[in-house]
């Protein structure tokens, strides 16, 4: 992805020669001759950096600098000053310029500064990415699977990595590996050295979502003291992963559709169309067809996203992959916790193969981490594998058998205890992700929230 540089100078010769030189060096360049044009161009061109002349006819570069920063605080401005005008240079730095360069200068001098700006911005974007994925699991690079259903998935990942413009919709139950597959597609595509930014549509507040996606201009709303780039701009050249897209509000769905079709968008409060090159990967475990019927999801967006359907099969349908994955996690956690556990008993294997795995690979992983952590022998036995739905069965039988023995039996209390217990288990299972916990429990998020308020 080329870095974008805006040249702001009133001398045509300088604009032309600088633009030509910078283009030859591989940068994308636009130019403006005065403050007004500079701001217009900055809006549309969305530069990473501006080279701003200190003297533009009657105008002073120092007056234009804050306006550029207001438009987008991420634009790094380098001031071009007359030789010896240290005073203005210092003022410019105080006003937020990145650096200054004395005129006349040669292209190599300016290239050194540009490279410093680029490395600073990349550093910042990396932090942004880390910030975004904080609290989420770090990506594991290896996708394990040999079942024919998984081989088909791997083949599609391969195709999608090579076609880096195709929008992808990944579907599958919770814990089937949608995140992992999204990273695999990005990491094997030519976009791999650019950002992959992830947003969870279920946990981003609805009123912030648009500005989070598309950025905003100064004064777009109260408190917007400067303009800001949104995810789509920061991810330019890379990938944006929209997780739980089924939860995206309708009005943003139409904006997203327009963005995917036109490859450009407007910041909140902005008038200019900004162009970027971003691949969208979306994921959901929701039945979008049902959501479409209920008018909660746009049909046109669905078709636009679902060009090549990528469905991750539930773990229970992956046959021997269960054992393959179980062995993988066994080895991983044995190493992590310094244990010497490397086998399953036959009973344990039966139990793994016969279980429904509602939480899929994530559940298997968690069950094995627990088993290894608590296990003391060389083999994992069936007893070492407490499975959430098994607990449900045992408990039901027990209540039926023992009910006459309870002198103060209260159905309401029993149900409450049970609810509390399963909510706890589901929260553990989902690592405190309410959306997932609600799904495991078969509740709406709202219903889960009400119960959390009641019991905890
Ligand atoms: N095929 C696989 N091989 C190895 N690890 C896997 C595989 N599939 C999933 N995992 C692991 O299982 C866990 C859950 O996967 P992931 O977060 O990608 O699921 P998901 O489908 O995004 O779930 P959710 O719908 O809850 O967001 C992760 O730790 C992931 O690394
Ligand atoms: Mg996920």
C-alpha cells in the first residue's frame, strides 16, 4: 500500500518536481497551491503526511497546520521553511508539526523524514491493532483438521487467500474457529503485512459504531475536538474483520453495503468521499436467513457478503478430528503446565467422541486445559473430563430420584440453584462473553442479563 503525501506549496515548479520525485520513489502524491485547496484535497485524498510550505503567497503555513490537524490528527505535517527561519520552525513543532526541513532540500533528505513518519505510523497502527484485540485470544496460526469437511474449508481458505478482494462471510456455531479462519485468510494473502483490524459488532455500542468504522470530522458531534480516522482508513491495504455481523444495526448495514460496493465512504460529519482498499471478512453464528425474514438483516448485504459461503462444521460432525484436536491440546497443555500426560484411556476417547460439543473446539480446548491442569496420572480418564451437558443429565436424574428425601423441597429454589449453576458454567465456558454464554444457555442476551442481575 503506497503512503500518501500531500504537497502544499504555492510555487508550481516545486510542486511539480517534488511530486515527480516522490512518485518515482513509490509514494502516492497529490498537491495543493493554497490553504483552501490543501484542506479540500486533504479531505478527499486522506494523506498520511503533508509537506507544507511556510510561506504560501499571503498565507502562513502556521495557520494551515492546525486546520490540517483538526481534519485528521493522524496526518503528520512536515513544514518546509526558508533556510535559517528557526523561529517559525519551532512554532510549527509546538503547533503539532512532526518536523521541519530547510529549503532548498534534495529528495534524499525528505525521504529520510518520510521513512521516519511511516515507521512511526506503523508502530501506532500496531498498537491500535493490539488495543483492538486486547482481551481477545491471540491468534493461533495452525488450523488443525483432516476430516473431509475440514479439508474443504482449508481449500476454500487457500482460494480466498489468493483472491484478496473477495468479501468473505464465515459462518458456524460458536467455537468452531471463525476467528482463526479469518486470520488464516488474512495471513496467507498479500495483505498480510498490513493491518487486520477486528471489531465485534455485538459489543460496540450502536451510537459509536459508525464513527468507529468510518471516522469523524472535527465538530461532527460534541466532544469531537479533532477529526479522527476510522477502522476502514487505518486498515487501508489490509483486512477488517467484522465479528458477529448479525448484530449490526440496520442503518449501519446499508452504509457497509455502500462501502463494499463503492470502496469509498464519508466520515461522520464529512462531505468528501474517502477511498480505501480494504477487504471485509465477516463472521456470524446467527441464522441470517431468519434475521432477514424478521427484517433484522438486509438481504442485499447478505448476498453481497456471501459470495463464497464458508461454513465451519460443528465439531461433532468432524469425526476423528475430535481426537486429533484433543491430542493437539493435550500436548500443548502438558507442555504449558509441565506435566507428563500424553494419552487418553479408551473410555475417555469414547466420551470425547460421543459428546455433542455445543461449544465446539473452544469447549474441547477448555476441557482439556482443565483436565491437564488437574490430572495427576499419565493418562486422561473419562472422569477427568467433566462435560457441561453431562452434568445436566446427572443432575436431572438425581433430582428425580431424591425428591422425596427433601423435607423442605422448593421447586423454585431448585430451579434457581440450577440456573445459577449453569450460568456460572456457561460464563466459564465462554470466558465471560455474555453473547456466547447466552447462546450456550439458549437464552437471549437480555434474558441472561436479567438473570445475572438477579443471581450475582
Ligand atoms: N481447527 C482448529 N485447530 C486448532 N485450534 C482451533 C481450531 N478451531 C478452533 N480452534 C481454537 O478454538 C478456539 C475457538 O476458536 P475461534 O475463537 O476461532 O472460534 P469462533 O468460531 O470465532 O467462536 P465465536 O463464535 O464464539 O466467536 C480458539 O482458541 C481457536 O484457536
Ligand atoms: Mg469468534
